[in-house]
């Protein structure tokens, strides 16, 4: 999820630019508020599909990358321009199950990896600490790109995936052709997280405080309790998404990874300063704490019904993006934007690639 400091800045600002209606399928392709294109040729229109058109990826692949054996889905031509789609919590690669074939149909090679602690992704060694600092997750993706011999890619994500993509764009811009970042600029400043936020913000972050307790730890370590908690989060953060049992169950399989609880607990406890990170990541975190600017062409997306992102014009984080830029607010959509509005998300990827 996004940082509460980012959200706190936006509380009370209202909607800013008008949110866009997504009534009807065609509206999903065009329902966005956007600033004018800054440069580049025209981008092709993404075909319109209803959410849930696809349910599975044809097959999964695995590759040793850094400290992990990463499980990932792939779609599209092997030599097409690469798009890396990065999921969040509590989700998995199925957030992009409709997005991937849309982009593949336009000639992109789409890579959708399970993040550390999710699905079939496993640590190569039992001795590797099960940590999840923001830079550690980003370095996993850099290692994946190296393992697959991908020099540069469009990075597109939401939640943990947005944060990871933002970090790579900030620290290794030479690896990023363009960026799609749902909820804007999500790089965490741990010291800023130590300050109290508005009451409404703290309320939205209930699970973060829950994970900081022994009770929350026990719930995450119990598979049955963990699954129930994650499903409840889905209903809260995507109030208009009428997902069925099968949709949730497909994703919930990723939550049975043996390192899932450790990774999730570490990530949220680290973010609020309850635990120290591994020294090996300190140099990256020092740079990230300064909130570095992002130069690469970027499209930011806000989901109007996401409780963590009051829909607006993106002005609260606009100053972080200093390259070609567009912002869009997607109406009637919650936190899991790519799965709830796959055409709009895929179009943002194509448009970012053409900025």
C-alpha cells in the first residue's frame, strides 16, 4: 500500500481534476483525465476488454536471479519491447491477467514476476535473511532483468509494485524506458513515517499497526487467518469490485509461499521503523530517504475509490517527476487498478512508452 505520509498530504484536498466515469466498456479505454502529451509519436489504442476476460496465464517460468529463484509469467513475442508488471500486497501476478495479453497483442514482451515471498518465487538459500526493505525488492527486479538479459524495460505497477518501479527509475534510470506508477510517488522515507498522520489516515492503516503486534504476527503466520485477512482487505480497498470466489482463490494460492508471512511482516514493520534493515541495503536506503527525483517518462494513475489515494490531479507528488509526464484519475475503480480496469492500465503503459 502507499505510504501514509503521501496520503496525509492529500487528505482534504478534494478531487482536484474531475474523476472520470467508466460507464460502459468503451469508457474504460478513454476514461481518464490527462495532461497533454509532451513528446513522441501517437500511441496505438488498446483493445477494450471487460475485467475478468482472462483467468490464467498459460504457463509459468523460473529463473535464478540474485538471491531468488523467481517465478514469472510471460506473454508476447520474445524479441518485443519489454514491459515488467509488478504486483502489490495482498495480490499476485493475476492482477495483470488481462493486462498482459492486451500488451502482448500490441507486440510487447510482458514479464510478470512473483515478488519475494509470493507464489513460486523462492530464496535460493535457507541462510538468506527473509528481509523486505524497499531497496531489496527493487534489487530483486534488477537481478531478474540481468538474468533475462533485459537491458531496459517499461516498468508498470501498483502498491508494492509502484514503489519498486519508482525506486528502480530513481536509482537505475538507465534500465527504465518509461514508468507507470499507480498512486504516484511511493518511495518510503522511514523517518517521515515516524510522525503521526491525520486520524483518517491512521484509520486506513489499521493492518499496518495490527502487523506490529504479536496478535497480528500470529494471524499472518496462520494460513487460514492470513487468507481471511487478505480477502477482507480486498473488500475494503476496492469497494466497487465484485470479484468472485474463484478470482480471489487464484491469487490466494500465492499467499501459501513458506516465506510469505515473514516477508509481509518485515516490510510493514520496517516501514514504520520498528526494525532495522540489513546493512547491505543501507547505502540504497540513504539515497532513497532523500526522496530522489524521477527523470524517466512517467504516467501516474490514481484510482478514485482507493481509500489510500484521494483522487485528484496528482499535484501532491508532481514535483518528484521531472521528465515527460501525464497524470490520470480513473473513476469508479479501487486499489487493484490493473485487474479492475485492465484496458485503462494497459493504455497507460502504451502511452508512457510513447511519451
